[in-house]
């Protein structure tokens, strides 16, 4: 009798315990939630305001790892160091890279940047742009990868996940269409300035030219700033985008010297669709 009761209780516990899913950055949290909704517990590693380039997990997050059922990585920089440590912490935890299948491009693919890269003998891995989620085309691939992993982890809810995947794919398609409408008047290869080169996939997708102030992840030297000011004038740039995760000191100098505006926008914003549309609106102005 007691055995039967205990068995029943353990079944109940099992039924109520949601799978625990870990993600690296906030847009991933948004994507997983779109598909899983309330069926899984999602834990975020890089909290808003932190940079995924330099992030270091807290001890409490390392503990959370040992209770996780799935880790969705995305190829951001801190993962290069930490994923191996996460795997050591929880050897049976499956890791799914949601950027799998995405065609990666070089970071800050721009002639001046490349001179610098050659100079410092950059490694292959570091020169690929990790900010893949700024292009709707890439997020379609991510959505499919997330769905595949969730359906495998929790097959009972597969139909539910599939329905949500289809809704999310429709939202991605609508986002892309809205961006294209907003940008249709812009000439091809229009230049926009950014402090940190996080909009490379967005630029590639919509035929724009991203010019980054940051050089190899470091603040620019005075000669770099002079070069960007010159470029801003030549290319008729009207705005420079800064990111709340980084200092906007050099962006402010460039803006002042070239008579343009500084706009703050983060690719790590949780409202992924709205954020990309805001970027397009700023560019279209
Ligand atoms: Zn970045």
C-alpha cells in the first residue's frame, strides 16, 4: 500500500517537473519561449547588461547546470571558454548549438578591419561573426533547431511545439517583410556606423554596409577614430549605433566631430522582432 502510494507520488512529481533548459543570451530565451511556452523552465546565463564576449557565470549558475536537462548554445564568445567547463560540471547534459547550419560570415567584413586582422594574426575561430541572430533568415534555422531538440527531449508535447514553431516562423517571415518595406528606399550598400560590429548578418541580409568603430574587440586608438570620422563624412552616415553593454565614449566623439547622432540599440534585446524593426526604422530615417 505504502509502496503503491510512493510510486503514485513519484509519478506525480515526474509529471509536474518541467524540463530545465539553459540558454546563453536573452534572444535565445525569447526563441525557446516562443516554441516551448510554459512547458519548460528556461534559465538565462548572460543577464541583461552583460556582454557575452566577456561573461563569467556565477557559482549559482554552475549549480543550476547540474540540474539542467538541455543546454542551447549559440556560438557567442564566452562559450569558447565555458562550454567545456559546463560539460565537466554535468557530463550527461546534452548541448545543442542552435546556430548549427547557419552560414557564418567574417566579423566586421570591411577592408580596414581586415588589415588589422592580418596584422594581429587572428585565429580563424575569432574572425567569424557570432552575432548570427540579427538576421531573420538565421533565426528561422535556429527556430527549427530548437524545435527538433525540444521534440526529442519531450516527445509528449511534440504537437504543441510544432504548432508554436509554425507560429514563430510566420512571425519571423512578417518581421523580415516589415524590415524590407522600411528599407526599400535606401540605396544598396548604404553605410551605417556601429561601435561594436554586431549587425553584420543584418547588413548582409539587407544589402547594407556596417562600419565598426571597435577594432578587434578593443576601443579604437585616436587614428582609428580619425579614420571613422573621415569615413562617416565620405559615406554620408547620419547616425552611429552604440550598445548599452559597452562604453559609448568613442561613439560620442565621432558623433560630435561628424555632426551625427548616437543611437543606443542592443542586439541582445529580448524583444527580438521589435528590436530588428526599430533598427530598420532608425536606418530608414
Ligand atoms: Zn558582440
